[in-house]
């Protein structure tokens, strides 16, 4: 099986690229495992000062891979299993946050659901003009594993987006503070690497202590506790057979996941 990520290290920068372009870089079990290991190894390597998280293909990510056997791995249709599943997703998404070095996200195309949360967990995000962001999970009666959005864009905007699962484009993501820079698609990697090279010239001690101070301030304010609570209530939703969830699963089993997504999305078209 081909690797789900690619790693290139040069000039104090570790560039990790998600490598499931045919699957819109959806977060499979293998990708989650391999990316977690890569971040840990980059963190432990003192020759690396900055990590860049990018991707191959047109899209940063479509969220968690719904074709994986989540129920078989976690017993996800029970409350206890759903909690275990969300805990695992939470631990994975905290990878960029828990890395002691700056992690820069490079995003084009769709950046949805768990992939959107993963990008928000990075320190700085560069987005292509064609990028689209959002967490549509609520439309399918499932919960975001990590309720990070309110901490990034504020309560009012997070409520507006999370209550309906609406997507926003890159300029709007920039306006509300979800991303740091929006650049033309053909300049995306160059812009991110230019910033990464500048940051990599700072001492490792300076980068690590500054990130630690910023992260700890957020955690003292309740960030990690809030995401923990999100897992607990999210497990209740994920384990509840709502009318929409039952119908969605029925269509998935009969006609496939794509048909089920189209059925649900059609109800939000105006």
C-alpha cells in the first residue's frame, strides 16, 4: 500500500504532504497513523525548526474517510464507542497543536470537517484563492470531533457556520481570521515556504517557547477542556439514531455514500 503522506526535510523545514489525492485526501486510519508519527518525529528532530503541512492533489481534505470501518474499529454506533472514536480523532487533530514547533498549513480546494479542524489546529494557514472551508457534519447528525472553530473565529461566526454546516470561501476565511494569507493558487507553496524559511531562521528555543506560551494561554482559558466537553456531547449525538442519520445510512447502504451525501445536500439548496 502506498504511503498516505510524503515527507521532505531541508533547510530546517520538514514539509509533510497528504498523499491521498484520489480520495480528496480524506483522513483514513493509515493517514491518521502516519501523519501522527511524522509530526512526532519532526518534533523530536532538533535539526527541524518548522513543519509545513500541505498536500498533493486539488483538495486539502474532505474530512474523515467515511468508507473506513469506524464501527468495527470503535463500536461507533454505541455511546461508548462513539466516545472512543471521537477521542481518537481529537488526539489526532491535536497533533499540530501539540507539536512544540510551528506548523504551517497549506490549503487549496476543499478543506472540510475534520480536515478543516486539522488546518485550524496549525499555527499559520496559507490558502489558495480557490479554497473552501467548513464543517458540514451537523447536516448528517454527526458532531465535529474538536470544537476548535469558536476559538479561532469567535462565538458569533462559529455559531453561524456550525449550526448549518455552511461553507465559506478563502476571502471570507481570511476576513474572519480562519486563515492568515490568501494567495493565487500557483503561488501557494512559494508563499508558504517563504514564510517558513523566515521562521526557520529563528532559534529553536525562541520558536518553541513562544508557541508554548501562546498555547498555554489558550489552554488556561479553557481551550482543551472545551474540546474535551465537545467530545462528550458529540458522542451523544453520534450515537443517537436521528431521523436524518437513519435515512442517510439507509441510502448509503443501498446506493452508496455519494448518493447519500447528494440526497442530504439537496435539501439545503435554494
